[in-house]
């Protein structure tokens, strides 16, 4: 996702390791998810989580336990692991990995390379020295440590730019230091560090029916075709699901063709970072929630028919924790209101700000496999 500048302020929170949670047995299904049938066998559900959400006892924690996959929201980025050169801190990853192990869940590492959360010292070092050892050391600090514990890694996040890029590659510190082949080098390095992990790249702005998204779809497909033709170890492609209702409906036929073209290269696919940005919060609540659920349903209807699709992960579970609240001064202010008025928030996730399930929850569960989210009791 594109991240607002203020997002860098989260780093202070990232450095706080929560106390270990003493988890009880399987909790009661608070949301009726166990009664909903799967329509996509083998399709896993996951969500972005924060370490501090994994302790205590809350409806949010109950929902997190129902996930098949846990993804660090921002807490696994290079800046969160090694804000200061040579002083790595693994508390965030350790907490999420330990929680997942206790509850039979898998973890997706997110992400090894993302420009917006690369520490300043690393940017400076890469641009001055242009030495791949800067990246290799970063990979070596994480991949071997979590080998067998993290089975999927987003190796490179958000590398496409068809507007101001160099041959459609985003002009990041990595691209400037190492050229457009840095994505291939990153995947090859990751494979050496952890031969068993499934390696993926992840990209946004691919869903909507407009010239920009169409250019981005074509650029990503060309990149994947190039990487696979060269034998680069790319196993998965993540298709970020940040849907904006103002941009209109998902072009289902065009999206289906795009997913099939990607799959034809030999990769598997994942819907990642799924949420919805509303276009009109003045509508009645039921209508708002219906529009959000319908948008995701149109996306999942396409995904359901693509055999290479393996999972969907939402970018959080509760509106209270959604990064989309930062997109508007009104929703930012609503977060600080006491008591919380959940109707004032952007309602783009399965549960509202007080963890009450919305129509989107039922829509997700109805499309999912016999996953924990839909079938656990």
C-alpha cells in the first residue's frame, strides 16, 4: 500500500514487545462463523496483526485465533527490525511467530524490502556504496532465524511505477543503487538464505478499471514473465486488495484474465492487504456496509474461479485499527472520541470499531474454505 508520511510515527510503537499471552483452549465462536459453508476448498484466510493485540482476552484476539495466516502489519519491516545499524531487534517477529506456533497458524513475513520502511542508514549506505552486502546482511538476520517458522516471505513490496518509474520500475533506493534487476537479486538471495520458504512479490493498484491500473497490471505481468523466464525463484505473487469505492466496480473479466495470465507463468497467487475505502459515509449504515461487502464479494467471485489462488488476507480485522482512518481528518478525529462512534469510521474491514461483525464478515466466511475463520467452533 502507499503509506502516508505520518506512518513513520508508528515506529515508536513497533519497538514495544507485549507480554507473552497465556492462551486458553479454543474459544466459543462469538460470530457464528462456524455455521457458514466454504465455497473454495483449500483457500486460507489471514489478517495483518500487531504484537500488542496477541495478549489478554478480547473479541479481537478471538478473531485473530481464527486466522490461518498471520502477517505483521508494519512490525516486520526493516525499520522495525533494525532501526539502528547493527542493532537488530526481533521482539515483534518473535511474538507473532510464537503466538502462531501455539495456535497452529502460519506466518507470512512482511516484508524484506519496502522502500517506505527502509531505515535511513540503509538507504544512505546502499546509495553510497552500491554494495549488495547491505541487503544480504539484512536478509541473513531474518531468513535463517525464522526458517521453518515463517513459511512465506514478501521479498519485495511495491516495485512497479508506470508513471514516473524507470521502465515501469519504481525509483527506490534499491533501484537506484542496484538497477532494475534488484528484484531478481533479492529473490535469489532469499532462496539461498531459506531454500524452503515460499517467496513472493506484492503489488497494489491492480483492481480498478482505469488506465493507470491497466498499465500497472501489464507491467507486473511483464516483470513476472521476465523473472520466471530467467529461472528466478519466484513462487507467489501477492495482489493487494485496497479497494476504493470511488473508483467504481471491480472489472471482473479483465481481472480474471490478469490472474490467469499470472498463473500461466507458474506462480501461485494470494489476495493480500484487503480492505475497502468508502466513498460516501453519509449513507445509511446498512447501505454502507452492503457496498463494502459487495465490493469484496465481486473480488472473491473472481478469485474463487482461479485455481492458482491460495489465500486472502485482510489488512486488519477491526475498523478501529485500520490504516484507512488516516485518510480523512474526520475519521482520525473519530478514533479519539469517547465513547467511540463506530459509524464515524471508515467501515472497510470485517468487524466494526467495537468488534461487532458486519456483513463483510459473513461475505468473507461464505467464500472461504473450511478455514478456521469460517469453520472453527
